[in-house]
């Protein structure tokens, strides 16, 4: 396993696009989060005590955008090799296809997790600076976000896992479809179009089903730290929905990858 992992790690880290995408993840996550936190001003929320705002979830809003970047990275991890035809060279050097796919998944997870964690921590750090200016402080019922709080730690760690799982979802789709454009289109549709459709449906029952069982926004419930009883699905079960999609499709992709010609 060491040889395939070293090979995939080398391929990923030597691609310029990898570092651009990782940098975008680390930068976009706190930038969007800071903008979201800054938007809660006196005009929007005259009294912090009456707003019931989940400031931790608000500060992690950037994950909703940076997940698209992670999806692109996941798709390119496999799709780029099919696009350039180098997948044949990879499989000639390492015929064990399950090992190749596993090595890609491990290398991708490690590379995605590091900038994801940096982006999430930066988001919480910026929130600690911005929130008190807008009146959100301990005296008004809003302690500053800190990893010493269990709910905040769960939201932060869960957000990093969301980014990693979305990257693995991209890898799974590229493995199944063998086409970068098709995998990106389907992946972005799952992440962004399905949640929009859930709001447009006239049936409350179907709205509830989509919000509960679609990968997003079910997974983003992991970011909630207040009013958990109003969530359509709990934080950890919601993250489990995304994990089931990512791991399940990766498993199906692995079987398909093993049984088809390169």
C-alpha cells in the first residue's frame, strides 16, 4: 500500500492546480464566513438578545462555497488521468485497482483536511473579532466561539469532515463517470441544485424528505449549535447522510473501476 500511496501523493502535490484549489479552500472559507458575520448589523438584528442567531454556524458559512472547490479537487484526482490518458500508465505500474483507488482517497483526504481545518479555524478566529463589534458578546447571550465549547468543536470538526467527504464524493463520481465535466456537473447539482429544489417544492412532505436525505443541507446540520430541536435531521446523522453517499458511491465506483477496462 505504501507504493501506491506515495505515487498518488506525488501526483497530487506536483500538480499546480492542486495548490491553487487548496489555497482557495483555505482563503474562501474564512472570507465568506467573515462577510456573513459582518452582515448581522443593527439594521438586520436590532437586538442580539432577540435575534437567536447561531453565530458559530454563521461564521462557518464559507464551507458552503469552499465545498465546491473541494469537489473540483476530488473530481480532478481521477478525472484528470482519464482526460489525459495517463490512467493506463498508472494501472500498468500498479495493477491493483482497489489499492490505486484507496491510495487516491487517502491522499485526497489528507490534502483536503489540512486547508479545510485552517479555513475553519480562521473563520472562528475572525468571528471572535467581528461579533463583539456588532453586539454579540457574552453579556448579550453570545459567548465568543471557542473550541473549548463542545458544540463549537463539533461544528468545526464536522465542517472539516464535510469538505473531506465532498472531495471523496467528487472522486467517486469521476471514477464512475470517467468524465471530468459530467462528474462536476452532477456533483454541483447535488450540492447546490437539490437544496434549491427542496425549497421550491409545494409539498411539505417532499421538502422534509429532501432536506433530510439529500447530502446537502443534511450534512451542514453538523454546524448547528443552537435550537437543535428545530433541525430536520440531527448534526451527526446529517453528516452521516453525506458520508453514506460518498463512501457508498466510492465503493460502487471501485467495483466499476475494477471490472471495466481502463
